[in-house]
C-alpha cells in the first residue's frame, strides 16, 4: 500500500509484520510513528526495540527472532524495528519465513528501509507481510496529501496553491509539512492559503528554479532567464551546475524530438510523465529538431572544454547563454 493509505489501514487493525520502504524519510518516519501510536505503548523503554541491519547476521539475526517472541511487559503489545535490513532469500527461508507464517500475536515487527534492494522487495511479497511504499510521490498525489495536511491544521488551501507548493518544495514532504505549520501561525484558524500567498511566503527550491530557468531558455525569454540566473548565483548555485542543467534539458528535448515512440512509452523509458513528454515535444518542434540537437552538442562541448581547463566555469556558462539566445 502507499503511505497515504496507511492511516485507513490502521483503523482496521494492526498487522503483525510491516516492510516500510522508500526514499521519502518523512513518510517513513510518519509511518513508524503511526504504527507506534496504534500500538499504544505505555512503557516504550521496555517494549520498543530497535535493531540496525548491519548487526543482523548470524547470531544477531537469531537474537532478533528471539526478541520477536518476547512478551510485552506492562503493555498489550511489543514493537520491534529492524532498520536498513535487507534479508537474503536464504535468511528468509531459514529464519523469517516460519515467524511470518505464525507471528507472535503481541508483537508488531517493522522492517524500515530507505533504499530498495532485491531482498526487501522479495520479502514484501511474502505471506503475512504488509508493504508500505514510502517512495516520493508524484505531484498530483502530493497535492491531495498537502490539501489534507492543511485542512487538519485548520487552513483552507486552494488547489493551485497546493500544486505550486509541491513544485516550490521539490516534492519534499517534510518541508511542505513545515510550511503548513508556518502558514497556521501566520494566518490563524480558518486561514485561506492562495497561490499568491504561497508565492509570497514559500522560497523556491533550487530544483524548481532550474526548471524555471530551462523553460525560460526554451522560450528564449532572456530577461526572465537573466533574473532567475542572477538570483541563483547570488544564493550560491554553481555555474557548472547551471550549465549541467541546461545540457540535461536540451538533451531531453533532443531525445524526445528525435523519437518516434508514443508519449506513454517514451515517458516510461525516460522516467517521466506522458504530459511532460508531450510538452517537451511541442518545445522541440517549436525550436526545430536540428536547432535542439545543435544546442545540445555545443553546450556539451563547452562543458567538456571547461572540465579540461579550456574555459573558466563562468566563461563556459556565458558562452552557453550566448549560444542559446544569440546563436
């Protein structure tokens, strides 16, 4: 299940074994906190155990299983966590399979992983294991989640304001939650969060600024491009990073413009969304396939030259800007 479905699931009861996995640390931490709260522990010092995956080999794994069978003391349940634990198929078959088939009824076992590796992926499909996906969500899902967070904080948030916040915060759930808490202090109970309010009170993430920069480059809007670039450099962005972002943007336009694959197929290959592919195709068609390819090749050559010491980093970026807007 997705993290956003966990709260509803917990209302129906706790499962004996969970795999909580994904790169979004806020979702992982919130999932653990929600399950811990559902356990209603009164004596966490006695009934909340944590193990690190690096120690769960051989005797360490055997000790974990013994702890899973330990009865809670002065509580109705016991919580056992294994963090960054990626059991192999052999460890599953030899140790964990029997436990998951008939787990201790008073223990809730959590495997909490930041990465996705084969062992944990296999474990998530085993009988008796509930998988909670804490991957970073797409903009639409995060917008709905953020709308709910704002509502629970006593705020009314417009849909376009939620979408803009997701982009400004680069889909960072922890930062969005903190921004909502700030809004609650600024606006008070029943406050109305509009798009204009977000624009005024939320700082743009570097990732979103790069998106705006590359879009300005594609539209050949030199005034907007210069304004965004000046702001980025003043706040510590590196010229090499800006040049790399421009190269990546024009490489994507080149790939999309030259491909005959459908939007959905190409989106899957690029790890993007069909809508993004469609918009990039429109941009590539407007600029011209030959021009897009020429820009990508020239910007790449400038970057290579800068790495070899032929240009300084600012000189390479200035040459790239001249090529984009005046070439």
